[in-house]
């Protein structure tokens, strides 16, 4: 049932108006989505929940406030480290990616002040496939993702 509700959100969040409504502080929607990411390990539910987060990042205001409001970066990094499906990692990369990416740091994303690439160079994530994620991310810099983000 929870998966169907999250799929409904994904369908509804295709418009800018709905994304802004979803983000309203008076509504618990965004908090519940992040809570699902923290607690649920069902692959399909995780994928649809990440899809919702990715869709709301198409609004610049939401993308800037996402980590401030929900401390989502450590959650996304952990999901990426344990992901067994590439589609999960692709969504995590899409969430981190901001157009114009000038360097190999997830733009605007602080991971303890250390570049993701440096962590891979030290071999910290090699067993979890995160270096592959980081290399895919690095390769996506300068290319357009699926659809423009609102400015």
C-alpha cells in the first residue's frame, strides 16, 4: 500500500505547482518520504521514493533546502553504498547532480568536507560500488539529465 502511495506522489509531482505544494512546511509529505528512505529496504519502494526525491529537486528552491530540512545526504550515500541495482544509483546521482557541475564534487553537497572521489581513491567505498557511481557522476558532468530543472 505504501508503494502505491509513493507511486501516486511520483505521478503527481510532474508539475512545478505540485512540487511546491508537496514541499510546504505545513504538510508532512516530504518528511514521510525521507522517513521511508531511512527505514524501508524494499527495492521497489526505495526506487519509487528516490524517484519522488529526484522529481522535487527539479525546483531549485527545494533542491537548495532539501539537505537543510531533512539531512538527506548521509541517507543517500548509505543507499548508494548498499544498492544492488544500478537504477537506484542512477537516481542518487540524479538527486546530487546540479546543472553546470564545475568540479568532481557533488555540487552543493557536503559529505563531511571530503570529495567523494577522494574517498574512492582511499578505497573506502570500493566494495560497495560507489566508485562506479562516482565515475558515472563524473562522466555525467557537462551532459544534460532527463529534463530541465527550473531556475
